[in-house]
């Protein structure tokens, strides 16, 4: 009987450990405007969140939130490898912005994140992308396309690296980001139509990110996020 109790306790310990690890999320760009909204949403829903920051990154948006930090520069592949090897991350969120770097930033960072996530056993990558990439080019205003072509191509390279990595993925593209007005409801939702174009908030994107974790409806899917309450 005592042996049986011991086995039950051990099983519970293992299950608890597995579920705690299962909720571990690494957020690239987590101190940025979009990333911080994602981190806020995930911590509010009890995910264990680690944020990659550079030594110079301003962490003010994350003040008071229960997060762990790892230091690295996504443009250094060795940093991406080290950070992904530093924990057992079930989910990776890429909410990076290039902070003035060349547009190739998105391709370089996206490739490293996809590759090292695969190597280290990440089970899901959620990439925040842009409308105008790939088949969603049809939605992009023709007059602006030439201006943003190289940026969109770099973001497309990141999407392709992710799709080819073998890691289950979700791409959530946005067209225009605005903030919700005080008191305005977040009505963001995912649409699969690549010709969709509209406004969405970072708050809404953060919720959609969280809702895609452990959600088979998001597996290996590319969405556009739109809030029909916003203009
Ligand atoms: N469609 C639209 O209207 C619209 C508007 C704005 C943004 N966006 C898109 O939304 C996404 C997120 O933008 P955001 O406004 O949240 O950007 P953001 O506030 O500038 O945040 C970008 C984050 O990425 C980090 N980062 C930059 N370079 C890094 C590096 N080499 N290594 C590690 N971290 C690095 C930044 O850290 P540091 O503080 O260290 O630089 C920061 O935390 C981007 O893809 C952007 O293109 C779309």
C-alpha cells in the first residue's frame, strides 16, 4: 500500500513538472510595444514567461510583471542558440521590431529563431508578421508596395524559414496597428482570407497570441488579425 502511495505521489510530481514546463513561453521582442502586450496577456493567464532583451533594452513596459529575462541579440545566431538552450520552452513568440536595423533584420532573426527552436524541441512558434507578405500581397495598397517591398520580402523570408523548419507554427499578420481608445472594446479576430485588410490593436494581437497557444485551430495556419471596431 505504501509503495502504491509512493508511486502515485511520484506520478503527480512528474505530471506537475510536465505541465509547468508545458506553459513555458519565450518572447523575442517582449520589451517592445507589441511584445510587452503579449507578455502582459500571457502572465495574466499564468504562463511562465521569459523575455529576451538586449543589455540596452528599456524594460519599463514590463515593470512589475512576473517574468524572467535572458540577455541576447537576435542578430547573433550564437545568442539565439544559447538562449533557446537555456530553458525548456514549449512556445516561442516572435514580436520583434527591427529598432532601426536594416530590413534584413527580419529574415536573419526569423531564420535563427526557426532553426534553433527546431533543434531545441520548441513545440510551437507564433510569428507576428505583416500583411503584404506572400499571398497577402493582394491586400497591400499598390502605391505603397514599392516603398516597403524589401521589408516585406525580408518578412516573407522569415515566414518561409518558419514554415520549412518543421516546428508547428502560427503566423498572425497585421496591416495597420492603432491603439484602442480608453474604454474601447477589443474585438480583434483572426481571418484566414489573405486579401483581408484592416486595423487591429496590439492589445488585440496579444489576446489572439495567447488564444493560439494549445489551440489546434491555429496549428500551421497563417492569419490576418483585424478589429472591425477600429478604423
Ligand atoms: N502595420 C503597422 O501599422 C505597424 C506599426 C508598427 C509596428 N508594426 C510591426 O509590429 C512588430 C512589432 O513592432 P513594435 O511596434 O512592437 O516594435 P518595438 O516597440 O520597436 O519593439 C521591438 C522589440 O524588438 C527588440 N529588438 C530589436 N532588435 C533586437 C535585437 N537585435 N535583438 C533583440 N531584440 C531586438 C527591441 O529591443 P530594443 O529595445 O533593444 O531595440 C524591442 O523590444 C514589427 O514587426 C513591426 O514591423 C506594424
